[in-house]
């Protein structure tokens, strides 16, 4: 995979995944690309990008929707096995980045008690912006590789 020295790939994450220039790609799935999240304050956070750039899940036909939602759950299965969280949260919004993408968040017992019942989006801004939580190959590369292996294993067993 080509890894760009700059972050131009972020301008169009789907196109850069197709070109092999998105360094966050974990696996190519039936409906799109599994990518590791930009932030890792909840280790194992991933996103599913569709192959086609559409606005919403409803823009896909029934077969594409079914594949997309199954792939989303496969990513959750991989996170569950690799990271052993207490549960997985799935979300599709598209309010800020107005293209279809699904967030798959592990939730952990070690999270502050007041955070557990709340959506991850209510974590303070520093969790999202502070560079100490950003994905880095040095710190999170092994986790990314384990997720890659597990997702590909699950894909091979399911499909």
C-alpha cells in the first residue's frame, strides 16, 4: 500500500482507499473498506467506508445495504475478539462528514462510570483532538494488524 507523506488522502477517504493511498485501511470487505479510526482513545475504534460514495444507507439498494450492515457487524466481531470490550456500539450519522460511513466503537469496563451509559460523542473534545489519542503506526500498528488478520479470517469463513 502506498502511504502518502501528507494527509491528502483525508480529502476523499473512499477514493484514496480505492487507490491504495489510505493508510488507515484494515481490510477490503464485500461492501467497502474497514479502516481503523483516526482516534484510538477507545482502542479498536473502526469505521466502515462504502465502495461507492453515497450520502446515506438509503441510497444503496437492498442487497448493498444488507452487505454493508453485515460487514459492519463483522468488524464488530473482530473488535470483540481482538480487544475484548464489554460491548460494541454501532452508529451511522453523516451530519459532519456527509457521506455514508459507519462507526464501530468498542466500549470498555475501564471507562469512567459516568461515560458508560452515554454515547462516545459526548466524550470531551480533547479525546478527539489531542494528538496523544490519534492513531499512530508506532503505537497502534500491532492492533491494526491483529484487526486485519481477524477481519480477513471472519470474511473467509462467512463469505
